[in-house]
C-alpha cells in the first residue's frame, strides 16, 4: 500500500510539473488594471476652421480602468504559441480639461486676435466583446512575452461643463470600433505591459443637435493577473 501511495504521489507530481511547463496549458482568464494617457485630441473634434477663425482643442487628463479577457491557444511548441484572445470587457473613467484656442485668420502685422479658455469634462469608455490574435514567446518555465491585437466595439460618453449654466451640462455620446495593440511581460501569474488604443467615435449631443467625429486614441499602461 505504501508503494502504491508513493507511486501515486510521484505520478501526480510529475503530471503537475509537466503541465506547468507545457505551453499548451497556458489557456486562461486575464484581469488588468490600467492607466490611460489620452491623445491631445481625445474626445473632441481637434481642429475646426471657418472663414474668420481657426479653433484648436486639446485634452489633458488621465483615465483609469479595468480589462477582462480570455485566451485559447490553437497552436504551440516549447517556445512559441498562437492563441485566440477574447476581449470581454474594458471600462475607463476619468476627468480632465479641454483647452480651446481660437485664433483669428485676419492679422495686422505680426499681431492677431487670440482667445483661450478651458472646459472641465468627464469621460467614460466601455468596450465589449472584442476579439483578435495573440502571439506568445516563452522565455522559460515562469516567464513569457505576449503580443496581441484586438478589434473592440466601444462606446464613449463625454460630459462637458456648460459654462453658461452649471445645472445643464452637455452630454456627448457615441460608439465605434477601436483597435487595441499591446504587449505584456508575464512572470508566473503576474503581467504588466503597454497597450495603444486607436479609433474614432461619432459623437452627438441631442439637446444642442451637435454631431462630430472624435478621437479615442490613448496609450495604456497596465498591471494585472493571468489565471
């Protein structure tokens, strides 16, 4: 009986050890916490012109959020793996300012009329049910590097302060497709990396009947877990 138990323990130990080193057992669930650095034209129409003025908008602020995903490897060997990456959900929230600068096209000598003002904004993003490929390079028993691309249906809500009426802010909302390109370094169940999200949203404000195309570009720095 003792020999049987020892053989069973040895077999289980060997099986666990092989499983931990086998890239084929790398399927799993991921959770990331991210800080996003939006591009300068994030959430607004960037630059507009008419016959008299050129108006430039620039966003400043950070977004904080969470991402959930899964991976299923369809091919692997001891060094490389190719997986389907399902991007279930991401949520981002942040506040910032839009700096608007209007410059007259009519100049007298080296002088021109120029006006600047800031507007407080709150931004939210939700991405759902994205998908794309993932490529993994295994550095050793406990380490790996992942590279991935996802196309993600994404919705954006931007609440812009109404400087004339504090109780009646502007609500811009819209949706579109974003493209997420990223790389992560993994050690055991921990992961950290960078991701760039790019895309445009068609935003509208129903009360004021305003529509425009807005940038959703941002650079994300993340830390998380892979189970």
